[in-house]
């Protein structure tokens, strides 16, 4: 790795691979070109069978953790984050993302200026259309569906930095202090989510506990997705199933109590009833996650209780 000046903030990069042979090489080469010196690059492979491990074996500047089973994005990233200690910042990076050389330097410079910033992301553009935004972070809509901010919009409309709800796990910089502060039971990403929307859960927890997130457009990256945004038929069933159940987990854990629920709950009931009708007709395979949702409900309520107790304690200065 590059040498580092004493006293400078340290950054580690954490990547989880699962059958990522076609993407990971470009991702790692882009990391080698970063202007900011990296403390470590940790790659957790979740039992890939497509030659990913052969590609990774060619890189002697990474720390490689080989799982015997697929531990999910959440579990794999938690492994990598633990192995990256004690770096000041952790860049959670998807193998299908290639960073411009200044990506890490630009983001660290912004975060160093304000200790309240717990997470940040740059301008992610589409690989097949570099003038089109892929993501400027996460937005939480009034119906409590989270989405990639700016997705599909022109890059020219997103050249100004701004505070955002949270960051997408595709290329997310997290402050170590925030990771430690919002972790529950030793888990930063909730491993019950396995994959998908775990970054939304993290963003919402961070908001509750007083951390901010920012979009840094001067940091740019290219995202090659395995499927087109909005193209449901090209999204594998297991992805849609996890996304469906994790929406409910996120709501259960993070939606605050209060008078607003008298308006929100009826709206959500109508939305979810309509969605259920569609699922019964066209995607009944999604419903296979219901027994697991019921089984994990007590655990989710326990996580909710701990989160809001911490939020109350922080506000009270305890």
C-alpha cells in the first residue's frame, strides 16, 4: 500500500464479492490509482464459484477473507469492517463500482471539516450512460420507500454538494466513530437483512442518533449494475424477496412513534394492500419470506427498543 503521513486520517476499503469475476479486477485497479493513501483493502468473498477467487489471487496488495458459505452483503461487510480497524474511515464499495482517482481524497477532505458528518458519497454515474446519474445517495420518500437520489437524472443537475438522508452501500464512506456509535449487538449492518436495504437501515439509524450524511459531487465513480434500474423482470427473485421483507424490517426498526402515524399508517396500509394484490397475481414467490418475517419480528422489535432508548438518552445528555 502507499505510505502515509503521520497524523493523517486513515482509510480502509471493504469489498464483498459474490460471483464478481467480471467486475472486481477493474474495481481493484481503480483503487490502486487513488491519490489518497489507503491503510488496507479488505475483500471478503462469499463462496464465489465463477472464478472470482482466481482473479483475487492475482492481487497481492489486498487482505482476502474466504468464506465457505454466502454470508450475505451485511455479514460479509461486517467481517471486512471489523478487519479494517482501527482506520478512521471505511469505504464500503461494491465490486461493480470503479472510482475516479480523487474519489476518496475529495470525500475525506469534506468529512474532516465537520465531525458531525458520519457518512458521505460521491457522484455515481451509469456505466452505459456517463452523463446520467446512477445515485447521489439515498432519499426516503413520504411513503417510506427509499430510493437512489437523482437516479436517471442528468449529471449536470447534480453538481452542487448537499446534505442527504443517507448513502448507498455501492460506494459509501463511513466514519469509524459513527460505525461504533450506531452498531447494535456488534453489528453495523444488520445481518438479519442479509442483503438489500441494509444501507437504508444504517442511514435511518444514523439520523436518529444525530449523524449527518452528505453528497460530494467532486468525487465521481462509475457504477455497472447487474440489472437496469426499474427493470423488475431482470432482477433475480432472491433479490426482490430480500428487498420486500427488508422494507418491513426497516420500518419496524426505525419509524418513530407519534401522532403522524394516524396519517401514515392508513397510507401505508393502502400501498401495501395494493402491492400484495399485485404479488398474489404476478409474483407469488415473494411471499415465501413471510414465515421468516414473522419469526424475526421479536428481534426487530428488540432492536427498535434499543435504538430509541439510545436516541432518548442522547437527547437527554445521558
